[in-house]
C-alpha cells in the first residue's frame, strides 16, 4: 500500500474508532440554557469522553415526545421541575427503576415538609427544591406607584390591571404547577375565580415561562408569576427585582428520571449520580442558576440570605401530585380555552367592571344600589368556571384529553362558548351599571 493511501486509511480508521469510543447522554429538559449549559460543562469535565446532548423542550412537549418515541427511545434522561409530569410518565411505563449509591442518598432527606423528595419506587429523584411565587421590578412599581404583591389573591386587585404577566400552563410545566397550587389552595371554584380575575388583569400571557422574568427584568411588565429560581437568579445577578413566596404555595422537588430503554443507560446513571452528589448540588448555588439543593448541610456554604427550605417555613399547601397528574391535560386545556384564547374578551370584561365600580363609588345617584347589584352579577359571570371539579376529574373526561377525541373537541368548544358568552354578558352588565352612576 502506498504511503499516501496508508495515511488516509489510518485517518479514516482513527475517525471511526474515535467516534465509536465517544459516549453520549441525551437529555430532554425544560430548564433554561443557563442551567443545562453549566451542568453540561461540569459533568463532561468529570466524565471525559462523555458528551451531554440537550433536547430542549417545554415539559408537556417533552412528555409527548417520550410517549411518541416509546417503541425506540432516543433520550436517556428526563429532567424538569414538574413532579406530576414524572407521575404521568411513570403511569405510562416510560421510566427506568434505579438505585443511586447509598452514600449519595444518605445525605438527602426522604421528604421536604410532607412531600417525598424521591419517588419511593426509584423511578425519579429530586435534585432541587422548587417553590412558586411572584417577582416584581422595583423601578417599575415605583414609577407606577404600586405596592408589591405578596399573596395570590393580590393579583385580583384592580390596581394591577395590565401590570401582570404569566405564561400559559399548557406551554410551561412550572406555570401548570402554579395553577394547580392555587386550585389546591383555594378549592376548584374559588381557585378558578381567582385565576379568571387575575387572568383579566394580565397584560400578556407568554408561550414560554422564560418570557415572564425577561419581561419583568426589562420593565415591560411590573409583576410576574414565576418559579422561584427565576426570581432568585435575577436578584443574584444584580437585577432590580424582588421575589416573594405567597403564604399559600407549594414547595416540591424538581426531578430527574432515566428513560426506560434509552440508548445510553450507564451514562444516564452517571448523570443522575452527579446531580445528586455534593459536587452536582453545589452547582445550584451559581448566580445564573440559583436553585435550592436537596442536601440540607450544603446551605452552610450558600450565599448570604439564601433561602433554606429545610429551615425557613415555606409552603402552606400539601401538593397532591397524583391529583395534579390525573387532571393535568384537562386543567391546561381549560385554562387555554377560558383564559389564554379568550384573553381579550376577559380583559375587556374586567376593565368594564373596574370602570363601573369606580364610577359608582363616586356617584350620588339614587340608582347606585341597583348598579352595585349589576356589578355583583357581572363579577360572578366573569369569574365562573365552565366545568365542575367532579366532572374535570372524571375518568371519561381525563381519558378523552390523552388523545384528540370527539369528547375533547366537544368540551373545548363548550368551554369557549361558555367563556365568550359570560364575558360579553359581564361587560354588558358593567356598562349598564356605569350608566346608572350618572
């Protein structure tokens, strides 16, 4: 063989042998780039020859993707904040059972409050604690002469009209958890009344959860509904924002699970081990990440004033992830069809209600009492949910939302028509009430 040809052959053999020796761990995650890029870098440094491949998807899309590739899985790891998403995947048989090393697990408590940090069956593992709350831009609130909100109920105050922002729960697993937290804290009817009133006050509903902190930090909107790490990381980075946990919120683990039948099981186990180890947990303190570790003793090394969920009283809601998982698709679709897709009509209805209330408060007309009755009726209409909790949790309904069935299409049409009619009537009654103030 000629020397030139020999060189080429050796180069080709080296390329293919090198490629064969390389190992990947393919991760489906909804986390922001700042988080997964940092973990990719640190994990690869500790495991030379292994490459972290990120498949970035919002939580609901990630669940759908794993279902669609079940016959021949392409991913090794599912890594998101929503515990009910793992419940869903587990019930679908999509997660692999695993037992991390005992020396790693011994440092992590079994529970945070009353909520298990890890799945008792070993299908998924909490790697960070998450809480849900409100972040606000201090400069924006000062400019608009607004006080900071502290409770979910504050979001229904007329003074916050057009100053709020949230992401759609169907597009964000963390927002879905926030919506479920509110429903479980206040009950189905009162919870939806709060969500509908707050929805009417929203200036915008974004497609991704990342859009909320970005809009608050930039001053486009004053107040955002967010998972805690968006607020904490912005504060750590020196942004003019603050964050608060409402008294009624949930504190639950963000988790990681191994995909059943994934192409790189050993690399997947190594990644889980790293996330749960002290080295992997310490990464959570990085300013661009600012999440809460699951190893209590690490908080001694935390930045100043860093929240410690194992000492600071957080929560107030014992989150039921099985309930949340069972009605996940129903709640997400319901929110879209009565709030997200009907946002303009909902905003108009509440704007008319606020105007009428303001006019009646200043009026000395003899018909003020009658006007107030009309306002009460308008508020009921604008805050009424289109389906009761028993029906929403019915197996016939929840089953219909796992596919594009005829019943699903029928219900979604009914919900939209219900919302459209209620908001139009509420606006009409509010305008009549305003006329009585003259």
